[in-house]
C-alpha cells in the first residue's frame, strides 16, 4: 500500500470508495433512507473533485487501485476518512489516520477533530478520540446521527 496526494484524475475512484463505504459498510448502522440521502446518486463529480483538491486529500492505493482516502486541515479537522469495504480491517484506515495526525502536527494543529458516523466512531475511539457531542445533521431532508469527536495531539 502506498499513500499519495489526491490528483484530479482520482475523482471517480474516490467518489466510488465514498459511495461503496456508505452503501455497504455504513448500511449496518443507518437506514436505507439515510444511506440514500448520504450516498446520493446526485453527487456531482466535478464538485466532488474540487472539494477533494481543496481539502488536502491523501489516498491509499494498492496495485494502482484507490482503496481509501482522508483529509485534514490546518486546525486538525478530519472531514473524511473512507475505506473501500473490500479492504476493511486491513490497516488502510490506520495508515490514512497516521498521515492525517502527522500532517496536522506539521501544520501546527494542537488537536484533531472530526464528525464521526455511527460506523466510524469505534475506529476514532481506538485512535484516542473522545465524543464531545452527538448531533443529528439533516442531509437531503433526512436526519442522520454523528458525533463531534476530538483528540489532543500532545498525546
């Protein structure tokens, strides 16, 4: 597995990882209505690509296949961390998280934060995050549950 920065040509591959992770992995924790709202077929690839390029996105790749991605900003906010269900529990998320943690430190962040899904919460807890608050964002008219989580980078 290699980690590398996002390129515009990765738009479709990263969007597919995102959709598969939600439709397969997260579907254990969310209703079909919630999954459909979150992983909508209406996501614009060009808009997706622009957001990935603007958010310091890093990919995990195996034999030329994009198997996961994450991002982190200067404040240490991890907006997305998704792994293809076919490679779940093989260290991809942990490797991507390690990159995000070190990048946040290099950028001067003192903590990491995220809004973790029901599915991702246990992973982030294993990485030393604590729940700050439960929230219920509405996406395409459907309420979901996620958790504001934080981790001090001094640890």
